[in-house]
C-alpha cells in the first residue's frame, strides 16, 4: 500500500497525505467504484435520499442488506458531482480569468478525501478488501490505527484512533460513521467528534453545499426517541430505513425464528440471587436513587452515600455474573448443541468471558465437543486461524461481543444467545449475524436461553422485538414461540423448525 506513513504526533500536526494518483485535477479514487452486481431499488432510494438531504443523514438498514455498499455509492455520487463542478469551473476559467472562478476551482481541485470510521480493527481490513473488490485502486486506500498510520484519499480508521487525532476529520471531505448507534451522548470521549462537527456546521452557510462536509451514518437499529442519541440523530437525521421485517418479506434476509428455552436457577443460586436483589433494593431505598446513572453521581460525594453507591454496584455486578454463569443456562446450551446441532456451525453469544469459558469446559468435558472462543484479546491473526477451522475442526464458536458487529457468515443459520442484555442495538446485531441469505438458506434459528425466575426473562422480549417477530407477524399455530416453553418441551419440538 503506497502513501506516507504518519508517525504518532500531536493532533494539530497531522497532515493529510495524497498519493501521486490523487494529484490536483485527477479523478477521485472512489469514482472508480464498480459493483459486480446491481444495487437494489431500495439501496438506490437510500442513496438518493441522502443526496437530496444535502449529503447528510443516516441510513438505518438491517444487518445483511448492504449498508456498506450504500455508503460506497453515496461517496461515489458525491465525488462525481464535485468532479462535474470542477470541470465547469475549469472551463469557465478558460473563458474568464476572474478571481471568482479561480477561487471556486481551487476549492474543488484537490482530491476528494473520505474518512470511514468503524468501531473495531477487524472491520478495517474487511472494508479495504471490499473496496479493492469493487475496483477502487489499492494505492488510494489507507488505514489509520495502532502502529499502522497511512493516510490516503480513502482512509479507514477506528473511532478510538481518530478521537485523539481530530485533524483527520477536519481534513476529510466526507466522513462515514459505521455503527453510529455506538456514538451516544454518554460516550464522553466521542463528544470531541460531535463538538468538532457541530462547530463546523454552525460556521457554514446553509446554501454553501459545495464546501460543506458530507456526513453519513450507518446502523442496523437506533432508538431515535432515546435522549442518549439526541446529538447523533440531530447531526445525522435518518433519511431511509429498511428493517428486518421488510428485508424478510423481500427475501433479502432469512426468516428469523426465535426459539425460547426457559430454565431456572438452582436452589443455591436462587438464594444468592434473592440476597443480591434484596441488598440492591435496600440501598436504593436508603439513597432514594433507583438507576445506575443516579447512583453513579453519588460516588464522588464521599462518606456514607459513596460507600452505599459502591456497594450497590458491587451487588449489581454479582447478580449479573450469577445470571450469566447460571448452571442450568450453560447446561441447556450444551445439551442443545450436543443433541440438535452437533455437526452444524453455531454462534454462541454471552456477556462475560467467564461464562463462555465455563460453557467451553462443559462442552468438552461432559459432551466431548470441541469449541473455540473469540474475544477481544484474541489477536487478529489467531482469530483468522480459528475462523478458518470453524466447521471442520469444531462447530460451536463462542463469542463475547467480538463477533456482534460487522462479521459476515452467510452460511451460518444457528445462534444461541445466553446474554441478558436489555440493549436493543446489541440484540439486533447478534441476530443480524445469521440472517444473511445463502444458497438453500431461507430461515435462521435464534435460541434464547433465559432464566424465568429472574429479571433475565425480559431479554426474551428484547430479542423478539429486535427480530421483528411481534406486532402483525402471525404466530405459528403450534405456539412454540410462547415464553412458557420449558427447556425439555422446547427441545422435543425443535424438529418442526428445521425445514
């Protein structure tokens, strides 16, 4: 990959490099974009909606329906328009050497710099490969993270890398925010990105579209009514939505079939759970504070309130760990894998590394089934080795968040969700991993193992809502989607879902 490597420097000292092919007056790199397929009608409509909104806004598209391709096409469309404007200015300069035209041409004459921001390093190379596959010259693509800092006309970076080097945003003509639902108002460090863009926006005239930075957000789901997303939704208002239900009806995605499996805590676990819950309630009553944000504000006050707040969080953590590592929950997952899908690739999601390690032990020691774990500390090279052996050397792939975002495995149609998250975005990401269509794949099985005698049961509703299984969608006649199905009765009827 060509381009100058940029060492670590202070934010204001980082220049934006250009490759030789991006010299003044040359064709923008993204203009070379060529898909080996036709964009669908809804994808073209999404691009048009963004263009008509003055090159700003967000695309809310279900996982597996081509958000990345929409983003690339948006960038190409913006670059083409700027090239046309540049040509007009160049022609006018030939007829009239006035300063007005010369100044306008100068504004358009440099390359069209695109900054593509992703949440994880694994997504950087994935996007680099896609751009190359879509005919964008490799020498025009740079990456910026860790020790590898090569800036090009198209640069792909992580949020973590760019937040301390905001000059990358300042020098970009277009910024793409992948998985924009991660940019919450409570993410304090990311506020620097917001503040920069808001200030820049306020300084620009509404009619100064030619010099206005193009901004595009991408996400599978976002709660627009949640105050925590006020800034990002205001900055990037949704211009086009295409959700799971629409994609399933259009046969763009496999049909998600949510299969609940209810288990209970053991007697000893239930005693611990009730004890933690009692302490949490008592502390909340004493502090007259009942949510994490309110109690967190007491940590810095010192004295008894701070001690009680620390104790509240400790009991919440203990209760959460108990739910994640519940014996019957892990045993149910192991039984499901061993009896129903011993030779099929399965993605298993959980909240904690401890719970995943316990499941791995149960599978290997009690069931004789080999499994592998992918979590944040697994190096990229080792991760690729694990994934290459998935489906041959082993079948259950156990994950702690790492595979939730952006990892594409169309051939996989089975997921087991152990996690007790109440985060709709997270649930949608997990479900989206197995909904991508493949030959002969019309449905995807989503097993949700939950504890009925704890607050864990609310997770089932979150999963159903994320899968768009509620509302007008018809329930199956045998009512296997009922929350009251036990682990044994659910397992005895699963064959009905395998067609």
